[in-house]
C-alpha cells in the first residue's frame, strides 16, 4: 500500500458537548477525574479544542461519571466527531 492511497481523517474530541450535557461543574469533573482544574478547564471550556491527551481524556471521562468498563467499550463516535480529511468538522 502506498501512503498516498491511505485514508485520512480528523478526530475531534466531543468533550465540551459531553460536559455541557452532564450538568457537572469543571471543579467536579477535575476532582472526580483526578485532574488539575486548569487542565480540565482548558479541555472543557476552550473553543476549537481539536486534541486531547489520552490521560486527560480518560480523566475527564471518569470525571463525567463513566466507569472503566463503560470507557473500555465506548464506541469512537461517542467520544470523537470523525470526518474525512477533506470534510470540515462541524463545530
């Protein structure tokens, strides 16, 4: 397979959407997820966050109330907005 023939796409974490629908505060998510408040605030409140470190992602999901089993079996589309590289992601 030639690299130029490989499919390319973009994954944007849906953390802000998940946070807003949770009804929790940033402080609660940070505390329950074992994260610093400032890190949680950055991922949950800043516009156009298109990346998340895996440890922060996991901590935020735990802070939002997901169990380890739920995180392990969670479909990618539930956590990420996924689009081919040539399509713009809906913000």
